């Protein structure tokens, strides 16, 4: 049977959709992933047609009802408890780990975190329970996808983040977890729901092969409890059905109190547990109907729309270069960035390395690493100029003092040239053999003595990573960012230019290289830095 599986473009959504697709393919079905893009809140028209929907699932459910796909895969903890006319949950597969994981710096466990440590999570349920265990920690509301949150720990902004163990596993990131937390999960956490149109008995029959009755029994009770309590998406309610019992709890946000209940797992278990919780004063412990203000969450990882005109939440970006400052800057606007190099750097040992210069102009963060690898040192006493903030960070990391850079850290050879006065300085420019030469020729025109030296070049890799290539050619990325002419050539050779994916050029040289390949960029970053790229991406959405 041919099945179109609707999915959002986030890494987690694609990963879990592809895992379901593989199981269906193993049963003999032909499954194709279809990207359902999210652009702001669901329209009133869609809401009127599909009923009361949560922002997590509305677009996928609209696509099902419109016939754009035959099935959708939801994270059950994000799926509203209210049924939708015309749709049916045809299967709930075996649940994976429903727990919450701590991902902390230096491999720390929850108990070993020092007092005052900053722990990031966007879940009131998690905060309420963790505060009850460790009131001495600082809990920080965080947004963004899994990669963005883990990056905040790696960068030292946070000491730890709390994430769903199931999401980490589905992304192949379980090694990031440093501790399994002993708290109750959200209703349905770790389980998936396979949904189709109620009038497609053939599709429902195909999906039923993935059904796990034990998981359905447990999550049905958990979700019945949530419905009986009137739980909003921000209410600190937890539930877990296992070993024949349903455990549930409602927790005060400050960690000061909680009510818990345990009942036998079976028909009516959710309602029975809710009655016990309410009888014990659950309504006085927390606001059971609490909801977040207008938030559009990126599927399954609690990211959201942030204020401002250039918000990239829900946008998936391919950055064909190593992960680093540019990728992190784009992530800071809410985008999911997949940074993967399509080239390798090849060092070039110069035949004549200058030992004397007034200035060294650095045009790339890679240059200093290459020089270190070649065992070359900069001329003693030379002052350092850089094209932008990314290169400046690299220089500082190498123990150098930056003496000149464009105002505001704007990154481009043109901006550095504009900041350089006329004169007769001796200027060394080590860098790529494929550099445009704009900086060197401009400095020569200002009267300086310029010595460009090629210390590396870049070569296109033989192949692109299969997973990235599949996602890209399947239009699972909204945008590809081209940062240089050589990157444009690498994308052209290894990936191509699928329709439906916008092309953003990092400045005019990259744009010119794209045009030479017959590709017209959809937007050109006015500045060669994250701010410029974010603004350019925003114009394409």
C-alpha cells in the first residue's frame, strides 16, 4: 500500500516519522515522508474545520483532513486529549523510555549539581517536581529544539538541561544524558500516536499492525486523567501507567507541596485517579487549567515562537559547514540548524613565509588553525585585523589581541576594507587559495604593501552524509545557507537544488558564485554574520 506520512521538518519529528515509516516498509508498504510546514498560528479557518486543536498537532491534522497525507505520527504527550471529528488514532506502538533525563556539564548527576546551578527546562511539570527535590538550584525557562538546548550547556550558559529520554534516543543523542531523573513523566510521554482519517479503513488496518495493547491501556488511562482534571498544557500534572497500576500527581510550581494517587490500571483508571487527586486538594495545589500564552511549539521539544519580526522557530536550516558560532547565532533566533561540512580543508605549505609585517589580516576563523598545523607563527609585533566577530573569537582563542575589525563586528572583507585608512602599511593576508582577493586589491588601492599568502584550500567531499542528503532532497529543509563560492560548488555537486528549499547567500561573493552555477539566491545576507543570515532567512519565510 502506498502511504504518505505527514511530518514537520524538525529533526525529532523526521526521526520518529522515519522510524515508523521503516516499520511499515518492513511490512511491505511503500511510505513517503511529506513535509508539512508550519508558518505561524493555525488559521481560524483550519481551527473551525478541525475543532479544538493543540498547536503541536494542528497542521498535521489539517493535512490529514485535506488529503495531503494518509497518516501522521504524533508524540502522544503533545497531542490534545479532545478527539477530532473525522480522525482516528489507528495505532499506538510500543512505548520507549518515558522518563526525563538530565544532560549536565562535566557528567554531573542531579544530586551532584552544586547549589545555585542553572538548570534549563520549559516544562512546569519538571520544574515543580525538581524544586521539591532540589530547591537550592536555579530553574531557567528555556526554548528551542534539543540541539539548541544542549548547546547552551556546552557553551556554559547553563549547567544542565532536562529533556525527554525518548526524544534523545530517537535522535541518537542518549549519550548526552548524565542522569535519569526520578520524577513522574507527562501523560503519554515516550509513546507515539499514528493517526489517519476515520473513513480510511484500509489505512487504519495497515497501521494496526504496529499497535501495542499494553501501551494503549497505559496511555489511555494517563490521558483520561489529564482530561478529567481539565489539565492545560502548562499545568504541572504527571501520570504513568505501569505494572498494573496508574501513578499520578499534581505538583505546586514552587515545589512546596504535591498530591499523589495510585489506582489499579484498567477501565476508568484515569477518572478514578483524578477523583482521588481532587478529593485530596489538587485544585488548591496548582492551576489545573494553566495554559501558555500564544506559543507555537516546534514538534515534540517545546520550542516556541519568540517575539520580534525575525523569528525562525519551526524553520529548519541546512548549513553546509562545521558547527560553530554562525550555526549557534542562527539557532538563537529559534531555528533548527543542521551544520554539516561538505568540504575538507587542505593545508598548503608556502614556499616563502614572511617574518616581518605591520599587520596581519585574518579573513577566516580556519586560518589560525591551519597555521598552527603547519607550524607557522605570525610576524612578531604585527597587529591583528579581522573581518568579523567569528574570526575575532578565533583570534582571541589563539591568544591574540584584535586591533582592528569592522564596526559592530560586521563580517565581510568589504567592511574591513572600509574600516582601514589609507597608508603604507606592510600587510600580510594568509588565507584560502580560493579567496576573492577583494581585501588585498582594495588595500593595494589605498597605498598599502600587501602580501597575500595561500595557506590552505578546500575540496569537496566525495559524498554527503546519506541522512542529510535524504532529508535535503526530500525537501525537509526550509533553507540552505551558502557561505562561499566553494560551498556553492559542493552543494551543487553533492546535493543539488530541490524546489521548496530557499537558498540564502552569505554576501555578494557567494551570491555571484550561485548565479554562475545557474542558481538565483532567494535572499542575500547584507552582513556576513548570524544577524545578516537571520534577516535574509526571514525574508524567505
